[in-house]
C-alpha cells in the first residue's frame, strides 16, 4: 500500500470516528463539533445499526438458544460495538477486521483483531483460519457488520467478498447474517442526480472513490446473487420515520430548546429537514441471511411440524428481525380510505407505513423464478412481448444499459464515456429512420403503447453509412459506400434476473429480422430497380462489439454465428472484441 493510500485510509477512519463522537456528545462539549445536520445523520446511522444488531442477537437467541459470534469488517477506529458485545461475556466473541495500520491505532477492547485488506477476500478467509474463528462459530451462527465498507470496494471486489462470506463461512448449522449500511447512489458518471454526482465527485477528489448501487431493489438482488437466501433493504428515511424511539431521540424536542439540542442535532425548519430527508433517502440498511437447518434440540419455536423435519433457522431469524422492526399490527381497525370525513391519527399513519414496508420486504425477501419483485420478473418467455420501443421507453432502456454495464463501468472510464454518449443516441432514436430499438417487456403492455409491463431487455440495430452528423465517423469494413450493406447491433442488455433463459438470443434474432424493414425505409441506402426498393439478394454484414469481461455475451454471439474479427485495447486497459456475421436476405 502506498503512503498516499495509507494517509487516505487513516483520514477516513479518523473523520468517521470524529463524526460519530460528535453526534453522541453533549452540547457543551464543542471539541470537534459537526453541523446539526451531520450530527443527526450520524446519530440515526449509529442508532439504526445498533437496533438491527440488537434485534439480530435476540432473534438468534430465540431460535437457537445460542449467542452468535460477531465479525466486524472494516471496523475502523470506532470500538463501541466490540465494547458492547465483547465485555464481560465469554459467550459473545467479537472479531474485528481492518488494515493493519488501522488496527494499530485502535483501542484494545478484548476483541480478536484480524489484519486484512478486504479487497483480497481469499486472504480474509486465510487470516480467519489462522484464528479460532471457525471453531467458535460452528453451530452458533455469525453476524457480519459492514458499516459503510462495501462502497469503498469496487463492485466486483464487493460481490466477491459477499460470496466468500456466504460460501465459506456459512454452513447448514451456521447461518450467517450480514447487516450492512451503504450509500444508495447511481454509480455511472452520466447520472442526472445532482446529490449523488456531488457526493461521488467529492469522495473521488479525496482519493476514496465510492462504488455503489442506486436502489434498494438492486441491493436485494446483489445479495441474492451472492448466495444469501433471504435479503431485505430499507432506506434510512424509511427506517427513521417508522422507528418511534429513534425518531424521538433524534428530534428537536430531545434537546432543551435553546437551539443546541442534546448532541447538537437541533435543525432549523424546512430546508434543513428537507436536506436531512434527502440525505437519508440516499443511504440504506441491508439485512441478508443464509439458510441454516435447526436441530430439534435447539428449536424452541411454537410449531407442530414433524420432529424429523429440519427448520430453516435463517428464515426464522430473518423473519423475526423484520417483525421486530416493523411490528405485527391489526390493520382492520385502521381506516385508510380517502374520505374527507375520515380522520387517521398520527399513530395509525405510522402503523400503515410500517406495515406497508414490512409487506414489501417479505414480498421481496426470497428470490424465485416465478415471483415478481419490485420491478421484475416473468415466469416464462411466453409472457414477454418483444416490440419496437416508443418514446416512453427511453429512460427504461438507458437504465437497463446502466444496470447491465455496472460492473465494467466501474472498471473502465471508456465504458462510462460510452454510456454517456449512448444516453443521447437512445434519446434521439425515435426521430431517426436509420436505427430501430426493440424492447422485451412483461405482458402488462399494449403493443406499441409503451404502457404497462416492465422492460427487461433491449437491443438496437442501425444502418451504417447514413450521411448525417451522428454517423459521419462510421466506416464500412467492406467498402460499400452508402450501400446500406452494414448494420450495427448495439444497446443490447438483459436484466440480470432474466438472464440464461434465451431472452438475449430472442432479442438478437428479432433485431436481425428488422434489416429488410430498415433497408426499405432508407431507400437511399438500398439497391433499387426501376425506382422500386428491392431488398432481395442483398448481402448484409452485421457488426457488434463487446467488452472482454462480458463472457456470457461473447458466448451468445459466437453461438449464433458471429465470428471474432479483431480486438481493440483502450488506454484504460479495456479490451473490446469486434464480431461480424454475414447475412443474405
């Protein structure tokens, strides 16, 4: 590690500790004070994390009568968790992991220290094997705490870490629960979210670039794809407004009314509260759980199931945590109609919010091939409609491209530049004759209407050599000066939950079927006889390009007859593979 990196890491750790201390200090302690807004943000962050960890401990004890071990990754300089869960209790064992330079500065709390760079997940497992960790956790379970850690890793490194945890620490008798606090920010430099753009730019300038996912839904799917059977994610705004104890503790009324407030968290009306809500909506808490079979002697839940049937401890624990966070309310007495004569009191509104959030979390908790989550899925290909895109689809198409290229865009600036240019090209496409966009949408839509349904796939096909500004830099590899004998396949993406079902192949085939229509529309680029457009006996060369890391896409293209032509290496190390396919109409 370079001296510059060490300086950045130490500064980040010390500033985080200062902010936490500021949010919990009394108002007469002015040393290192932060703004009231920052104090409130850090107070809520600490309170919500502690609440989730406490409820997880309680759920473990209720299900198995055994306290879990705690593994704090990227522990930093804050020792509050290991002090709380490691002190004077031999049943609670805490392991803390961070860079050696951080651990050297950390106060000794009795927690077992494991020096490791979390970018090297294989090294983490090796380091843990050199301790008594794997002996301690057997049959007990593990709580993994990741407080603002994953966002400092690249997306591939973060996913690899999560996969290593679920595959090499969890077992049938040892469920693992991750409690993670992360920013929810669009990671593409082309995003139009000014708050996210400012924050990403600031951290990048400070030498600590953030790598994040923008929505709670994407966080849930990340954990599902990394081996966690149950996953729930809530924004911090949802958490704070629905947890009365935390909301009251962090409110203005918790102070003495002199403008300071306990912990220096007094906010002025309107603008500062709006800023707080905006900030809280860009951070989230994820709880993700692996499965674990409960042995009959440990299970003390009320159940009439056969004693020979194993009970999934992971499911029980996860369900108990969500129930504890959002309650189990009888909604029959709460009138939620819009009748103007109906009065719904504040407590009922909170119950409605909590119940709605809980229902959403339980709905999305378990990934299946036939269950619809927030904006996906479909159960079979017959429920999809592949049709030409309309103006209303433009935003969804671009978002799908951003999702599809999220990992490689984190690695290569040239991919981020491509996404930025693609946004404009996609927006202009409905008004052009030389390009057509297709979308695959779920069957809620009306053909051609761009109405219902959800877009889960897209692809574009464009004629080369059309004489306009956007194509003036294009060249045909067969020297067909304006003959229309070359087409580009572009903007192809399939939502990650819908892959490996043949959808990409269907989209590609549908795009190639549009070639005659494109040639007919663009009469100046087709072969004509007696002033009548003729698309018979025309040889077409289809071109497409794909980044080296997208191996599944490259395999698909090869399987449908595209041949590798050459490669192009960019300054940032990105390797682009060019493919061609000859087609006779």
